């Protein structure tokens, strides 16, 4: 079995396992106590904090440990907004942030604050100019991930941080996906991370708040972690998390080059091996271990199950894998195909032979899923009318696109096909299909029980 979902959670690093076992005997006591066992626990905690701060690039007294990366994000955003309440109630985020950031934004908006989302290009990257336009006199905080969790695109953090600094606005960086590879460049104000993303144990996050940043911790007061993270510190897990971060950093240069070559191999060969595939995310400015692609005429959930059956654990941002049946907010913001989406994120140590096995299995798996769904095997031909209407109401991703592909050849060049659909994913996938197949997407309009998507045949 090949585990290719390190962006969700990396396997526990051997160093983390060793550190966890060793510190269980020394780090169980209350580090706030003055007796011998408490002093031992405090020494472990202080050493871990110093090592983590060195890895992040901040002072030890600027960093606290939290119960998760998500908790670090929630605490960081809430505390920064509260600390700058007098500046205003405006929050700026990118449209492709992790859900922990977007959920915090929703809570802020529900409480009377305002939120501006900065859009991204088709590769998933923001522009510094986009942040400059979004910042206002009443902006209290801006947020930007260092690298995207679904497509691997790295963001221009240093440039955005400079824009925010010039405007006097602190920038919170969600660095969960990139900390394993190195420090985050630029003048960020707050930073968060999550240990299980780099091979540490789950249940450990970190929050760094630079000196001089106005910050007011929210919730009941607590004496631990500078009052910014309530509850008894899990010292063995913290020690293991920091030990694994140092270990992966020591291996980062070699693994970066090796894994980038493997993901580049996937980026280049998948479109040649599988018809009607769109590789998404920035091809250059990206994490070395992540590659994401979407397959037309494929049910994403079925595709993931079939790949699991032949020995590959991968993830997806496809709407077809969501209980809400809505497209991934990241893929939607990018304007790319969402159906049949596959994210491959290679853990450290992945062998080239595993990638070759994946490339060998993928074409047959995709073809099998398409056959089950009745997808067209090739282009159709004909010119029986100037327009057609396809009723795809009640049909879910990827069936509306499959129905469109079946009949596009039955209208002459210049003729139109109107697809009636109530699946939210169709609003993204039909325009994406048109771009991939060289057809013209005329637009959409309201229709009974759904939307009418009009496509003009161009060739």
C-alpha cells in the first residue's frame, strides 16, 4: 500500500516516536510546580519552545503551543482582532485559505465585523496588488497561507507582508503546509503551524505572535502558555513534535529535490496517459511533494475508492467527495475543473517505484470509472439541429458534464447545447470543460429548479 496523502497528515517520523517514548518518563509532571518532577518537565518544555522558535524564526517568548493547528488559527485570529479592535473590524483573507481561517472569518462577520476575500489566479496564487486593494483604514488583520493545502501553490508571503507593513496591518500566516521545508520569509506578524503535517503527533499546534503586535487572548483567563492557550501542556507530544520538525528540516534539502522530481514526473505524464485531464496549481512556485489533477467524466469519490482498492491512498478536493455536494472552495476560486479531482502528496521517503506503479495503474482505473458512468469514449459527430436541451436536473457530478459531452457533436458548429442542472458543481465544471475542449461557454441563467448553462459548439 502506498500512502500519498501527506498534505492531510504525514506519517509519524521515527524521531518523533523515539522522542515521545523517551519524554513519557520525564515529561508527565506539572511544569508549573517547583518540585523535582515539575522542574524536569519545565526543562523539557522550555527546550522544546526554544527549538521550535529557532525553526520558526522568532523569539521563544513569542511562541506558544496549542492543542492543534486549527486551534492556533482560531486563537491567533480572535486575539489579533480583539487586540486591534480600536483600529477597526475589517478582516482580509484569501479565497483559498484553509477552512479554519474561513470559519474564523464567518464567526467574525456574524459578530458584526466585515470580511474581504482576495481572489486568486488560475494557478491558485494571490497578488500583492490584490491585498493592497483590499486593505482599508479600518482593517485590523490580514491572513494568508504560506502554501495551499489542496494544490500546493506557494503564496508571495514576503511581498504581501510588505504591503501589510506599509499599511500598518498585521499579517497572520498559516504555515501548516510549509514549515517542514523551512522558515517563512517576510515580515509576518503572527504564524501558525500543525505538528501532524510534518510528521509529529496529532494534537500539537503552535502560535507565534511577534512582540509589538497588539493581541488580546479570548476566552477565560489561563496561566498556561502566556494565557494564549488554555489547558495542561502535553509535554511528551510537544517534545516529539519539535524533535520531528528538526529532523525533517535536516532532511529537507535532499527530500525537496527528490520529491520535486517525482511530482514533476506525475505532472508531465498523467495528461499523456489519461485523456481529458487538467493538472492544477502553479507549475513552478509550489510545494515539492504535492501535485493535483482533475479528470473529466469521473466521480471523484468512486475514483478514490478504486485507487485505494489497487493500493494507493490519495485525497481529493472534488465536489463528488463532499457530503454537501458543493465544489472545493479552492478549486472554485481558481476557476478550474473540480470533478474527478486527485491530490497526490508524497511523504518523505517515497520511492520512484511507487510513483511508477501509480502511473501504471491510474489510466485503467480512470477508464473503468468512466465506463461505469457511461462517459463518451471519444468525440461524437452530427448536425441534426441548431440547438439542444439536456435535462440533467437531479444528476450529480460528473453526470451533467457527461451528458453535455455526449451531445455536443449533435449540433452544428455555432449551434448551442443548454444543460439544465441543479448540481452546484456544474457551475464550475461546465465552463472548465468548455475551456479544456475548445468550446464556448455562453453563460448561465436561472431556470426552474436549477440553472440553464448554455454552450456553443466552436469546433
